[in-house]
């Protein structure tokens, strides 16, 4: 596979995962998009804000193309974790719009660089890192958080799938999932 095909393939997967994360917000109330659903406070809108912040860093700052809007700082203890939740004055639409502006900014970076072009990643010990490594890392990070969003959304209302259409066309009803869960619980109890 040549570099152009490899870059296109990586970036296509990243774009898919971005959309999958945003799909998890569709049909969810403002409260449910923001409320902490884990012990650490993980929530759907916070995942979007976090991904926007870090994609802006990786495909912006790292390659000397800083995103033109202020970002929560990773290196300031008082601001640490500010990218993991939305304040009451940050609308859901504003967080989503910002993520989409980050995508446009990232597109320019990716389009203008070759996979072997390097950027400096201060939080990786100021290492010079090729675009290829950054894209792989960003794809892994976005996929990881898309998985978190899958579980959070399933926990909220049982919706599953990677896009709004799939979530709307649920193939199984609540009785099916209750039976499935009962079967899995029985297997877990027998295995102990």
C-alpha cells in the first residue's frame, strides 16, 4: 500500500469514529448528554469535548498549526480534566460545532502533510513524531472513546449501533435483551 492510500485509509476510519461519537448524542436529552454516568464523571458530551480538545492538539499544535480557539490546558493542574465535561454555559451545540471546526482544521493538516512529516509532541517528552504515528494514535483514542460512548448510551436507553439510523432501527426489544442478560448472568454464576 502506498503512503497516499495508507493516509486515506487511516483518515477515513478516523472520520467514521468521529461520526459514531456524535451519533450517540442524537435523541438524548440535554441532561442525559451531560450527566456523569461513571464514578469518574464520564459523560457523552464530555467525551465530545475531550476528543475535540485533543484532536486540535495532535493535528494542530503538534504540526505548528495551532487551533485558533482557546483549549483547556493539559499542563495546568487547575485546568486538568476541564475537557472532560461541559460547563452549564457551554451548550451542546457549541461543543458539537467546535468538534466539527476541529475536523476542518485537522483536514488541512492531514491534507498538507506526508505520513513521514514530523511534528513535536510535548506531552510525549518533546519527541518528533511522524504524522503516521499521530494518526494511528488519534484513531485509537477516538475509537476508544467511541466505545465508551457506546456503553454510556446503551446504559441510558439501550440504543446500540454506530450511527443514528442504526440506533433508531433497534432489532431487538427489551424482552430479548433481558433474556440475553439472564443467560449471560447464569453462565457467569456457573463459572465461578
